[in-house]
């Protein structure tokens, strides 16, 4: 092998090692920040009365007495 080929292989290996170290540093810094982060605890309050899912009145979108049940509403039979 010529000196140029050996030098190219060495530089390529150096390049690969640099990429691997960079990836490891990004993972380590990300894990460290996640470990140091203060957990956000938000109080859970009950929903105000009169809001979904506790609607006091009947939903007008649901089928009422003026609409046939779904098994009777087949068309074309």
C-alpha cells in the first residue's frame, strides 16, 4: 500500500471516531439535562359544572324520539 492510501485510511478512521464521540456527547448531555430537570406537577382540578362530560341537558345531536334507531334506518332494503 502506498503512503497516500494509509494516510486516507487513518484520516477516515479519525473521522469515524469523531462522529461516534459526537453522538455519545449529544446523548450524554441530553440525558444529563433530563436527569436535572424539575418535574412539572400541575394540580388537577375537577371540571367546572355544566361542561363536558357532565352536561346537564340532553345533547341535541344524539338520536331522539323523532329519529328511528340505527337498525331501522337502513336505506335501500
